[in-house]
C-alpha cells in the first residue's frame, strides 16, 4: 500500500474527519496472540470514542512514529467519535506496523457494540452497517495481549484460571467473536480484587483475581508487572496487589460526565516508567493559544453593567480559542479582586438578566460540546471561533470569566433601491456562558460589548472609548452584521459598542404552531419521506436558486440582507439542538419530505428538539411550498413528530401567502414575546434593515 496515501488518511483523521467506506474497508491486519513489543513504548488504556482526548494523548506523549504506542483495547462505544478513533488507530498501525500495537478489548465485540453505541454511530455516519461489519470482522484479528521486553504483560482485562503460562495464551484461537466464557473471555473481562484467589465477577463475564494469583502468574512467567485497562480509576491509574498489577485508564471525564483524570505510562529502555496524568478540562482549555482579538481594558463599571461597584477593578482580555495547543497551568484571578453584596432589589434584577443561553451546561460540559460543534462541516475553514474573557494579566488561565461562539456566514445584501445583490460577511453569535461562580459581575456584558469592535466593518461602530484601553484587533473578515438569539429580553440591546447607543435590536417573529395528534396521520401517496442525507441533498439543490429568489423581491427604500444557506448549515440545524450527537438510542429516521409540484420539487426539512423537553417539538428548518402543496408536506412533518413522540410542530416567519393554509390545517399564528432573534447592523445604510429568511435556527 502506498505510504503517501496512508499519510493522507492519517492527516484527514487527525482533523476528526471520517474516511469514506472504500478507504476504511482496506484497513486490515494480523498479529500473534502475545505480541512482542520493545522499549521504549507508551502504554495507554481505554479511549472509548473520545477522539479529542486521544488527540490530547498524542500531544502529551508525542505523535507516531516519534513515539511507540501500545493501546490496550476499548477504542469504541460510549464516546461520540468511535468511528474516527478506531479508524485513526488502525491506520496508524497500518502505516507504522512496528511502532503501534493495538490490542483487543471487551468492547471490540459485535454484541457489545450493538448495545453501547458503535453500531448506531456507524449507521448515523454512513447510512448503513457496512463499516460496523468491516471493523467487527477486523476486531477478530486483534492480538489479545502484548509482552514488553519479556517482562511486562499487557492486556485489556485480566488473568484467567484456565491460563498458567504465556504459551497457553499463544494457543488460543482468537479469530472469533468474544465468547461468553473461557480463557479468551477472561483475558478481556477479568479484574483484580482485594480478596485472594478467584472470584465470580460482578460483570457477568470473566473473574476477579487476588494478589496471590497475580504474584504466582508473574513469578511463573518471569514477569515484573501486569499492565491492564478495563476499569475506570479516578486518578487515571491505580497500583494494586503490591504493585504486581497496574490499571491505566486513558479516557478523561469518562462518558463526558465522570470527572476522572486520564493517564498514560511511558516505559524507557531500562524498563523505568513515568506516568503522565491529564484532565479533560486542561485539554479543552489548552486551545487558548494566544491573544488574537482583544487587548486589555481598564474599567468594568459602565452603564451596561446596571450597577455601581466600589470593588477594585481588574483588567481583562478577551482571547480567541484556536485549534493550536499550548500547555497552560491553572492560575488564580488577580489579587485584590472581590465583590461586595448589593441591595436585594438590584441583586434580583441582575439575577433575572444574567441567565445565559448555555445555562444548561457547566463549563466542562460546555467546552466538550464546543469540540463536537467544531467538528461539523458548518464550522470548517475557521468559520467557528470560541471567544473567552480572561484577566488581562493571566491570558493563559483556565479561569475564564465569560465565553461565547461566533460563526462566520456568507450573506447577500440588497442595498436600498438596487436590484442586484452583493456578497458580504455576517456573524452569528451563539452559546454565551458565564461560569456560575463569575455570574453577577457583568463579564458577559463586557465581552459582548467588546465583540462588536472585533466583528464590525470599519465605520460600523463608534470609535473605541479611550478609557476602555486598547481596542481589540478586528477579525480577518469583518462583517456587515451580527445576529444572535436572545432569550433574556433586552439584555443584549444594552451591550453597546461604547457608553452610548444600543447593542443588538430585537427582531419581531411570527410563529406558526401545530399540536401533534395522538392518532397516526395518513400521508398523501405522492409525498416522499426523506432521510437526513436525502433532506440535505434536496435542500442543497434548491439553495442554488437562493440568490435569484432573493433578488426577485423587488426594489425597496431600505436595505435587505439574508444568510446564504449551505449543506453544512442545513446539517448543523438538524443536530444542533440535540443533547449529544446521539439523539436517542435509535436516531430519528425521517428529517424531511418532498413532493413533485408541477415541474418543481417542493419540500420541507425539520429537526427535533430534545425529547427531555417539557413539550418536545419538531421545528421546521426550511420550507419550499405554496398554499396548495403546504398541507401535504405538513402532514409529513406531523407524522414524523408523532412517530418520535413529539408534541408540537413549530415554524417561524413563514411566507404571508401561507397564512390561510396554516389556519386551514389547524395551526396557530402568534407574535413571539420571548426567545427572539436580534440584529446589529454594521453597514453604511442607516434606518430600517430587513432580515430576509429569518426562520428559526436560520441565523447560526
């Protein structure tokens, strides 16, 4: 196989971009049951689909082939990126056969992966189970154990009462599905225990084994240590049985909620070892690499904080989280900073307005979700940026004061009185979060006020206030507008670029809503339900006419603008409101519908709000219909909502020509008073600006 081709795969996988089926199908390998490994080598435990933590592991331990690696199984299930994780490891093995060793874990199994996520992930990402089958067939060939310089025995689980010597391991027929019992099962499922002898494992497979067992096994085989994985240990590693056994676990914050550390063990030529421990929070925060956008400011007591504070003022910076990594250590906030209690009336008022969009997340969960969002096509080519507000004298601190995201979007602009549109840049702002311990200090307002100066075109905002210090550097492509989704009333209108004026202006929104009936809705025979990929393809084909449709709106005395839709944007809208990339155990089957209407294709595309909402709903992402074709398409989305046990269907700002059809189909139209989009215009036009195509979710 061409090494350059494999190098291309590795580069693609290093960006968490999955390979196509033909590439993946070619990745195969064969090794022995007890694979010999030479020092130096770095030994790693469970990864469980946590691809970005695997990337951090390579950052700490070194990239292949500069560092030799031994992985002890459990590459898939539970995490969001099992496909990318196992593909990268197998590809590295294929490219550097003598420098990378990958063993089999109990999750490298057909039965287990159908329960714990890998099977569903393959269906979601490839549309079929072929890739799952290729990998589970490959898993049968993975070695069961490894032997480092004839002294350190490495495996996923533990020892077996059926195995006394390494030759017994070599004699196992491993090319099979993991059996429910027997020596092969034990090697992948057993655990060390404080009690002597053999015991029944609470896992239902394998055994527990005591110190007497491990000591005898090591002595009989001339070993100094058994290194294994398989068990979550909060410190990332755990010595047991008088240091005859070490457990290594390499998935920090396991399942994105356990809060554990991760470890890897580096073994040198003299068989001396060093354990490196890291946490998930340190990993995601090392993305703060340099001050790229905002320099220091000196004051925080402006009007948009709504209160006067006699506390000492600290300087702040806002920096941009980039894809580059650099090591940082956690530091404390500037000395002398404190806050005093305010009057209850003022405190309550500020409490109401300090609720942020990301209030459902703690900081760690928020940052983990950012990594997932950043992996999507919609965020490629630097379009997705995370901004953080930090103390000016501690730019590398993990102690962020507030944070948000921006998406760079292409927009079409129709100046007043003109019939031809021009292309420009706009920014969508999302997920403002102030960590709980920093709320009530005005940090979000400060960050949002500064953000105008980074995003706006020259002349789009007033001069930077001199007493604020040094102005931030603008982004590479300043925008003509920025938009956001405001769930906190007029809060963001107060986040002005300066001491006077306003920030974002709330945009009126008319909502259409239908109640999903308890009974099954019959579809019209001419309507075709669409999978996610089919819905995206249908939408993308129609989006090519967007510019023509936009310019056909006619001349006006005010400016108009609209975000240009893309396939990546459409995909993002379909999954953005999910609690995780795995929406449910079985992802929804249908995401759109289409119908032949004369010579045209009319369609509707939707997404699902999380099923744990008090009233879970299906939201229309995009619609191409007339009053005649709309009822048929609406039946399709209501049918899908019924099938997924959602209670409502919702659409924003549908064309006025559809109002009659909305009422005839039992819909309710009302003007929203909360959870509204908001706009800040940076263009030279003054006065009214019309945001065209302001459907729900269309902004980001």
